[in-house]
């Protein structure tokens, strides 16, 4: 799924908050 790709992009852009 794209979830992993999205998480990777989010982690790269924003700090891990979730």
C-alpha cells in the first residue's frame, strides 16, 4: 500500500509524532 510510502515521506518532512 501507499501507507508506507506516505509515512516515509512524512517522516522525512515532519518529525515522528505518531
